[in-house]
């Protein structure tokens, strides 16, 4: 299998992750309830970082997802695979509001969600902090 890179960093593709159509909730249970109601989107994501956590860390994370956590610092968000051609017009974009409708559609079609994979005794969540230091969006298998 070919290696995949985003911003020069190797990432791993994970398919069929359920992301509840809500964000910035405090607990994993809140996300799971939305998924049970089938209020989710199924996504293929890219893992940029993986961490195994102990019982205490897992409990802290899943019961207070909005708490600052170094594990999620400056991670997540959306980016373009290095193998997809980047045009100069996208290289210096700081804010999507300056894009035309066509540019936004192109950018969105090429963007991939980046996540931190958190493992605890076979339980796995995928956290997209969207550049922050807490879990803004959480996905599960």
C-alpha cells in the first residue's frame, strides 16, 4: 500500500467512521446517543496521531471532551493530501471566506478530515480538534 502524506507527515486512512451531526459536546455518551438516533455522517478520515491511554486518561477524556488536552493540541481539521495538486491560489489561504463558490467546492472536494486516534483496551474514538486543544468533533466505528 502506498504511503499517504499531508503536509509532509505520514497519515493513515481509516474508513467508515461515524461522526454525529453535532459538535462540541462534553461527553462521549452524548455523541453515542446521536449516533443511535442515526444522526451521523459516515466518513473516511486520516489519522495523524495515535495514542494508547490508561483507564484514568480514558475516563477523563470521555467524560470531559471539552477540557484542554495536550493530546489534541493543534490537531485535526481538514487539509489536502500532498499527492493532490495544490494550486498557488490555495497555498496561502488563511480564511475560506476569500474563496469564490467554485474554489470552495474544489477545496472541499479535495479536503480530508484529520483526527487523533485514542485507544483504550479496544475502545477507539477519533477526535478532530480542528486546530484547538479539545475535542470539537468525535467519531466512532
